[in-house]
C-alpha cells in the first residue's frame, strides 16, 4: 500500500513538470498514470478467462465506438459490410469478469463496444487498494468505410487503413493509425503516436493535440496538405522528401506538403515531432 501511494505521488509530481512544459508552448496537459498491460496472449496463472466472438452487419457509413476498455484495442480494416468482434477478457476470478463484462450494442448504423473503464473513477481507487480489475484484449474487423471513435482506453490502440473518419481520445497507451483518408483526430494520449497519412481530401484534416510522448507522421508521396505545429516541447525533424519548410522555430513548424491543401494541425506535444516519407 505504501509503495502504491509513493508511486502515485511521484507520478503527480512528474505530471506537474510536464504541465509546466506545455504552458511554455501555449498548451496545458494533464498526464495520466500508466498501467502496463500484460503481454498479449499471456494469461497469468490462476486467472479466469472469457471469450467473445460475434459478427454484425453494418451500413457503409455506420458509426463505431469503442470506449472504456482496460486493455489493448486492435482495429483491422476489411472490405464488405460485416463487422467481427473478438474479445478475450481475463481477471483473477469469474466474479471480477462478471463485474467488468463488456457491453456490445448494435444496429445497422452503429456498433458500440463499451467497458466500465470510462464510466466512473472507481477503477483508479481500486488499483490503489490492490483490487482486481479485468483486462480485455479487443480485436475488431470493421468495414473500412465506417466512422470510428475510441475513447477512454488503458492500453495500446492500433488502427488499420480506414477510409472513413478516425477519432482517438483519452488513451493511456501508444496509438498507431495506419491511415485515415476521411480525416483523423487524436487527442489526450499518454504515450507515443504514429499516424500514416497517404492522402486527405480537401475537406479532410488531421489534428493531433495534447500528447505526452513523441509524434511521428508518415506522409505519402501523393499527399497535399498544409501543416502547422505549435507548442512542441521537443525536437522538430523533417525527413519526408515532399515537405517544404516555410517557418521553423524552437516549438513551432509551418510547412507545405506537396502542393498544399488539407489541414494538418499539431498542438501541445510533450515530445518530439518527426515527419518521414512512406
């Protein structure tokens, strides 16, 4: 118990220093306390496990939400109109699994996979007391045209090449997005962020805000966009061949990608920003 309280005090102090760094860049950031997930596929001795494997039909422009997941989230983009939901849940007892059972809601125009992690703040206090929590390894195979949103997750988030819009917010873990041609937004991440941007329509945009970690943008050769980065508390590195730097200062970068067009905005980064080509 004393060790856990000491860890929390140290984390709060570190978060305070990180916040001061963001204020210098014109942004304010509150860091989360990270809980590391066990390695994927590893079930601790003596734990209980439950698996879910379901399929649902979705319309082309359906909205998919994944919220409050205590564990990893993996989104695979597929052709067709069938969504598959695969979940492996582990906990110290069947009672804990029942208490933290995921809720899945479905209509033809929507799919919601919801855990209890985003519903209240009691999970944090249970962790302080050493209480048991269920962890969920969530894998979704989604039609690539749907609009996707993940929110309030405690673990790594990996998203494939979606054609629809992508939004990730409140993630305590690394975020990797392989593509979001319909636009993407990443907010409030306690971990590194990697986004591959092959193309963006004139109405599309990419926004990355409030990141406690490094940001890497992988830019396609045919991408045309205007980039503005502000409040970066780290290095600014441009390695992509199709980027023309128009202004670069200590915490600011303004550049044209290709012939310019769609907006890419990066703000409040407690780490470096790197632009590379793909």
